[in-house]
C-alpha cells in the first residue's frame, strides 16, 4: 500500500513525513519514500499455527511528493505529479491551517487552498481522460462495441470533471471502475484531508470551512499539528504520553493518522503463510485475487490460476489448516474474486 503526501508548498508535507517516520533529519525532497510497519496481531497468530520461522508485518509506504502549485492546470508540474503519484494507492492532502500567511505571503485561507488542490487534481485527470478519448477517436473506422462503451464512459468522466467533480463521486459499475483503475486517475483514488493546524488551535477552528467542505464531499479529514507531533515523537518514550496529555491529545498523531488510513481509506490485509514465513500484505479494498497475488510476486499475477482461501477467523478458531480443509472451510476462488480482509491465500500459478 503506497500513500502519497500532497499539498501546496510549505503546507507541512515533509513535517508530516518526519512525524510518521521519526526520521527527524529528513529535509523533504520530493520523491522520498518511507516504509512503516504496522503490526497486526493476526500475523503472529498465523505464525504460531503454521510454525513459521519468520513474521513479516504489513507495510505502508509513504511518498513525500512534490508541491502542487496554484494555477498550473495541465502544465508540466501537474503531469510530474501524475508520474510521481501514479502508483500511489491513496493520497493524504496536507493543508496549511497554521500561521497567518501562506507560502506566497497571502492571508491564509485553507478552504480556498483546498478547492485549489481539488481543482488541480480534477485538471490532471481531465488531461488523462481527454488524451485517451483523442487516441480512441484517432483510431477511426467502425467502432467495436467495447470501444463505444469506453467512449461513453470517458465522456461521462469528462463531463463530471468539467463540472468540478471528483471521479470517486461518480456512480460506476464494477466493470467501469475496474477499467478506469488502469489509467491511474488521481481523483478516483481514496483521499484523506489532513488539516495541519496550529499549536493553539488543535481542534481546527480556523479551518472549519475545510471540515464543512469535506463533509459535503464525503471526504475523511483529521486535524493534526505536525510540528507538535514531531516534537513529541523526539521525546523519550516515557515522557511522550504525559506531554501529549498536556495538550489534550489522547493518541499520538502517527497512530491517529494510521487508524484513519486503515479505517476510512478502506485498507484490507491478507496473509500468505508457510513454514518459512507468515506474511501480512496491505492492499486497497476492491483488489482482485490476481492483483493481490501481484503484490507477492509479479509471476504469481501473470501465471495466476486460482486462489485457495481460508478466512483468518476459521484458522484462529479451529487451529490448523488441515482441520479447516476437512470441514470444507477452504474455498477455491478465480480471477474475479475480490480479496477480503483476513483472507489467508494460497495462490496457484503457472510459471
Ligand atoms: N507553526 C507551525 N508550523 C509548521 C507546522 N507544520 C509545518 N510548519 C512549518 O512550515 C514550514 C514548511 O513545512 P514543510 O514540512 O517543509 O512543508 P512542505 O509542504 O514539505 O513544503 P515544500 O516541500 O516546500 O512544499 C516549516 O518551516 C515548518 O516548520 C505546524 O503544524 N505549525
Ligand atoms: Mg517538503
């Protein structure tokens, strides 16, 4: 699972990155990558059942992406963002909600920054959709049925984006969503809005308009003071809780952010287990079995035959793979199977 941090210049992306990773010497170069391990107790339990030698906990990768600038539209910088962000599964948008002035010296208006970035994102996708339509129409000749279907789908996407919508708001059939996923459209992916608030405004009173817009558009949001959280993270562990409590913070920012990423951004964890290792993998909800297999190894995706699935809860209750199979609790699933949270997968594939 890869998550891109985006936002206007100086909004605090690199500070959030440092808060998450504890890499306090990180200066914030665009394209920096951090891998976080987020322990899932189910991995240990599976390792005990299968007597695995090694446990590999789920990973989330954060990318410190470049800044989005105002008014670039479809210019080079936005396309760069697509190149960098193309393989991100989801985004965290960092909004500056601290201080009086923004990076350009204008009075701070987080609500309008938010709309600016959304617009840039919509323009990015608009460029992708228009280019694809041009390519389709350049083919000429008689339209095959599937080309007509795609053209109609793209036309709907374009109209929606032109009206200021995000593609994730557009009602799509499973086939349509699957087809569009191939284009790395940024507004189709999950977004979390992170209001980077000031130390004296931890509840985000100054960005109430952002909260309201998020509610209107159905986007998850949270308020975090990244500099304060970074400071807390640098304290000795035994002092961190007391210091955080002084500010009325029940849970460290890193954990709050990760909980939201897992909960609201629809992350699913599946497992592969053998005597060698019990390995947890994190994927976006809606991922099909071959794509999930591709996370383990690209050969497994290419040569995918079928997936044998036992839910974690069955293994946990019954205590052995053999007994689960005897009770008929192992299912055989094909290419269209959407992997569920807690699935223990055994992938059959040809080399
Ligand atoms: N007061 C306050 N300052 C902050 C906060 N978060 C970041 N800053 C300051 O804002 C400035 C920019 O922060 P960065 O994290 O470098 O922002 P960025 O988004 O990575 O910036 P670019 O990479 O240049 O686009 C730094 O001087 C930070 O110390 C915050 O929560 N409160
Ligand atoms: Mg930076």
